[in-house]
């Protein structure tokens, strides 16, 4: 097994963010829910459950990383607004952090006249 990474909040396009999680739901149960949906088409690489402080309370949020961005998009659609333990899960794709590399493209349409 590999060691855990640092405190990077950098998620890639294969990661979905899950909110609306019932307090009693564990990371293992959440992972099992995602694995059941992607069985046969993909797999869950990781499932991290964190608690974020909001409005004086704590809100559980999960980051689930799938093995491809196509699978992440599919599972986001399948599980969004799914009722789990009386709470409606909200599943959204994580936007990858922009690395500004698209600014130095060779696509110069040089519209000079």
C-alpha cells in the first residue's frame, strides 16, 4: 500500500464532489454505493469523506475519484439527487484546477489584413 499524500485539494476531472450526506453514512458505505453504480464500466479509485465547517455546524462532504472522467460524468448523473438515508445526495463534477497551459497554444489564427 502507498502512503497518503499531503494536504492537496487538487482533484482531477475524474473526481466528483458529494454533498447532502447523512451524518451516519460512512466513507465505506458511500464507496460501496458508487461501486455498485459503476460495476462493469469502471471502478472507484478513492473515496475521501471530510467534514467542512459551515454556518457554525459541520457538513460532511465526500470526494470520490473514478478511473476515468467518462465514468465520473456518468455516476454524477446517476447518483445526483438520489435519496440515501433520508437525505438527497448532490453529486457534481469537480472542476480541474486550471494550469493556464492553454494560453500558449500554437493555434494562431493571426487575423491580420
